[in-house]
């Protein structure tokens, strides 16, 4: 079977790799490989599992994976929601580790705060670490060239390749992860939930009267700002929740945008990225943005951080849509989001979240003085 063949292949490659990772790693690998060969022989009797990834490639495992490594984000939080556990996750991206330690994920799954890092911001895999971890499968980008995949496959690990950027991609991730975990029905349930929440949101927006609020996502590093275009996931999200994304038509390889352009767009609502340390107070203190509507009316909000950063496609995206809609249309569902979060964390992560932890997810410390944010108070 696939894992048995991989183990034999790796036997022939081991001498060179042992020199790279040192004698301690070599001894750990030797012990791990013998146990993995036994696991592979046992799993072979259960029948192979073949998955078609987003490259259109067939990836064969001996059965549901017991150990999974992720070079990409926010994949681990999605896999944990599918599995309702962190037990199978052995490696992740450096950015994911930062998010885990800064948000609720490490509280729900303490092991996630100390997981091994198998890739950095460039997504180049750390093969030596992968060899020590010995995962059954590695999840990597499937649309960023062979350079980030070939080293993993050359080491003998099956690779599931992903694409990023749309709601359909997100739903395919959920489906793929449910297959890797051997829980296809769980995957169908989560996809059905996402679709049902979309339908409800569209109906809610259709019944909303008045002009759609002008809004944007904003990142800040030092004195430099950047934003997103409507071609990405934000275009989908803002349209879904009834927002007029002011950066429609914006084209920039770096995403950088000057204060003059932000003034020209004059957004009524600014939602701050969770990928930097910017706060509403930072935006209010920038004299270059003093005449922006969102600044004048205190409608600048730090986006939530739950199992992962809510602004990107993830298992918690339906909660992000609800938050965004209430930011754009305050007072429409007073108090309800907290109960949605409570039910969502129970369903996704098998975790009973407390009121204090909900405050943390919603960034009440940063957002409490923002216009309309009292609708989220307990």
C-alpha cells in the first residue's frame, strides 16, 4: 500500500537525510519508521483511501490519516473543526502558530501552542522537520508551483494540494479534510451549515432598506496602509452581508493604498485586519485620516479572532458574516451573536466557550468604544 511503499522509499533516502538532521533525529526517525511500517501493514487491511485534491490529482492513503501536517493556513483550524479535535495535527505554518497563541485556539487545544513549524510565510516546507514528525499526509498549496510540493513528495510523503480564494474553495477544503479524517458525513454537515447561513444572510440583506454602507478592510504596518480588492474573498463577503466594498476596481500587487485614496473612497465603516497589530485607536490618531467618515463617526473595528482570524475563509466564516452584517447594520440582532458564537464553538470545536472568552473573540477591549459595539455586550 501507499504508506508501506513510502516507508521503503524513505529507507533508501535516509543516509543523506540523517546527515542533515543529525544523529538524534536519525534515531527518532528509525524508531518512528518501524512503528509506521507496522501501522501501514495494519491499515492496509482496512483498504486504501483515495482523495482527489484541488490539483485534480489522486492522493492515496492506507486509510484515514492519523497524523497530518499543514504548511498552509488557516487549514489547521478548519481540520480541527471537521475532526472536533486537534489530536491528528502534528505540524503547521508559523503564521498559524502566532494566531493560535494569540486567540482562542490554544485555549481550546493547548497542544496547538507548541506545535512544530513546518513552513514559514513563503510556504517552503521544512523537510527535516517533516521527517521527524512523519505525518501520513502533508497539506500544501497546489497552485503555487512545484517548488513548494516537490521537496515533500521527494521525501516520500503524500501531498494534498489546495487552492485559495473563494467560498467554493473553502467548501472543497472542508470536504477534503473530512475525507482525510475518515468523516465524510461531518464534512457534509459543515458545508450544509455554511450554505444555509449564506441563504439566510442573503434573505436578511434583501429585506434591508436603504443604501448599502461603504466599507473596507484595512491593514496597517508602521505608517503604511494596505487593503484588499473585490476579486478576493472580501469581495464575496462584503457583497453577501450587504456592504459596498469601496476598493472595487482597486489594483495593486502589494495591496498598498495611500491615505489620499482612503480619503477619496471615504468609507463609512473600516474593519481592521487581524494579521497585524493595528487598533482602532491607531486609526483615530492618524491625522491623515481625520476627515474619513468612519474615523469621524467612530466606526473602525478590529476583526474578531476565534479559532482563527475570522476575516479569511474558514470554519467560522458564518460567524464572521453575522458580525460584519451587524457592524454595517447595528441593532438588527442585539445580543444574538453571542449565542451564535456559543453554539458555533460547541458544534465546531466541541468547546463550551465562556462569556469572558466571547468578549476576547469579539475584541471588546479594542472595540468597546466604537459606535454600535454595545450591541455585543453580554
